């Protein structure tokens, strides 16, 4: 499983980096995405859900969130 640490950047940079990562990702690939920026913590889960991805979210005590994404795993219609 890969780990994509996007905590050093503020919105919109984390979303841009995630989109670039998704372009190269293979179906079935699993990634944990770590976010700290308040805008990104709200925008990125919503963006992935709009694309139809199943996203598991876990919030750390320091308000960092971790998203687990399996590329190509879609929500049932």
C-alpha cells in the first residue's frame, strides 16, 4: 500500500498532486492519503466521492485525516 503525504501543502496543491497521482495509478492500487489543510480535508473526500470512489476516512487527534482509497473500487449504484 502506498502512502501519499499531502500535509506539507495548502489547498489547492494537495488536490493537484492527488489528480497527478491518480493519472498514473493502476486499478486495484491502494493508497493512504494524509491531509492537514482544512480546505483539503473537506474538498478531497468530496472530490473522490463525486468520482464514485469508496473512501474510508479516519481523523487523527491533531485534525490530520487519513483517507484510504482503492483505485477503481466504485460505490454501488
